[in-house]
C-alpha cells in the first residue's frame, strides 16, 4: 500500500510578498542615498589626497631647481608622452604645463583624479587663463577662465599680488607666480564637497551645497565665512561643462 504524507510547508501569499517587497523598497530608499553620499565623499577625500601629493612634488621640485617655471616656458624631459588628457607625445614647449614637468622628471608619478571628467581636448595654455589683478596692491583679485579644458591639470601662472584683497588664494599673498590644480566639469555636490574639505567647515550663515557653490562663484558671502567662501584655497568658477575648481598648490 502506498502512503502519501501531506506537506506541512506552504508558499507565501500574494499579500505577504507585497508586504516584503514594500519593506525592501522602503529600506532601499533610505539606504541608497547614504551609500551614494559615502561614495562621493570617498572620491572627494581621494582628490584631496592627490592634491597633497602634488604639493609634496612641488616642494621637491623647488628644492631641486629653486623656482617654478611658468607654463609654456620649459619642455619636459624626453622621451615623454602625456599620460592623461590629449596624450601629446611629447607636448611642444609652448603647450607644456607644470604637471608635465613634474611627471616627466619622475617627481610626480601620475595625475589621476577620482572626480571630474577625463577628457581628451588638445591642451594649450590658452584653454585656462589666470588674469592678474590690475593693481597688485589693490582691492580686487584676478580671474580664472576655462574655454574648453575637460581634464585635470597642474598649472603655474604669473600672478603678482601684494595685498590681502588682491590675492587669488588665501595662502598666496605676496606672490609673483602661483601653482594650482584645475578640476573642471564638477557637479554641484562635488564642487561643494571639495570646497568644504579644503576651506570648511563654514559658519551657520551658509548651508547646503547650492548655497556654498553660488556664494563661492559670486564671491558674495558676508559675515564669519566671508574670507573662506570668497577666497580660501579652493576657488569655484562656472565653466563650460560644469563647475570648475581651482585648488591652491604653492606660490613664489
């Protein structure tokens, strides 16, 4: 005789499955933004780490040569192919930037940033301009401008400044030339994050990523955060493909 033992297990009902899926959806909506925020914060922290490496490389270069050559005035040590951006092989002297000199001499290993685009636009010194103040002892600083650069570069540009008001960065008072890192094409959250990492924390009179970016670009902040927002060592400028960040590295 054949016996059949009834099964004591049963499947989920439709209502139970809907309840489980609803709980998963709620958890995902709470956890996912925090995960994305953590990933973005890690990338920004990584970018600040690269900035510190570049600063150390500039110190080594200055110790070796006792100067920072301006962009377009000295070619790289050959053989050299630019390991980023347009991959120029080798770049002409007029199209050589300070980052190329650091890498070609083995002082800086590479130039890779975890935020911003990795474009291929052909580099020239005209792509990024730093206009010095009309009066080095005056009350107004110069201006940055980007006409199409779409990848990070380390630049050295002439910039005479003899006053607190005319300096381009907080740390660059009494300068004749300035070395800086350009991070083009950032999102609002990336730009606010890098600004806060370098010049923050800010007082309660400026809160939120859009407010930080808007005030920094306009140089319009007043109160306790005025100097950190309006000048600082991270300048933000509206670029052709997003927010461009200019980060202080060194000066002479």
